[in-house]
C-alpha cells in the first residue's frame, strides 16, 4: 500500500469546495460524493475501506439553529464518511470539509487524526446503514425527503458558496 499516494488522494478530494446538491441526482462535492470518489481510489491502492453513516448535530455556529430548523424534525440529519483499516484498527477518514472551513468552526479530518467532521449522535451499525440506504432506493420515499429538505439545503448551500 502506498501511503503517500493515499494521503495525496485524500487531501485532493478533501480540498474540493464543499457544496450541497440542489438538483436531484446531480453530483456535487458533499459528504456522499466526496466519500464515493475516494473509496474506490483507496481500495485500488490496497486499503480496506468502507462507508459509514451517522446521525449528526448540524449546528456548528456556521450552520445555525435557524438553518437546522428548516428541516423536518422526523427526518434524521445524516452524514456519510469513510473508515479505513490501518493495521487491526478501523479509523475515521472524512473527506468532507476542506481546510479553509476550519475558520468557520468546522472540524477538519486529516489522514492521521481519526475524526469525522461532525459530532456523531448515532453511528449506524453496518446493518442499520444497509437498511437506511435500501430505504432511499424507494423513489417515493426519496422524493418525499428531497421535497421536504430542499429549502434547508438551499439555504445552507448559499452559505457554503460564500466561503
């Protein structure tokens, strides 16, 4: 395994400016798409890598309570990131937020610091994660979430566009 190449890939993807998708099915540099870009590249280098999903607390100072209140209470606020196995230990590797977002109070993951970018409220087990992702394959269910969350995502994305 080439750790130098792996670090470089991680840092290159992490430094892409974070955005939220405002058109259904259009990839942007959010937690999901950044993780899904990095995952196969690390696997190609021989690393054992997997996705993880957690419910999170969004309020960071940058994302205010007013922003968070734009979202329905019955829809969990989730975050996707990676875990990479180094030796016998699974470690967090979260390519979501670029370094310049630290000035806004965001936690920035590095290759070495074993951290996710948000406070994790509930880390889904692998089985819970599969169930969650399977539910999103239901087009009617996914559309309902999209329709009910787009206003909140738009407001927060406008803030990210100004960083």
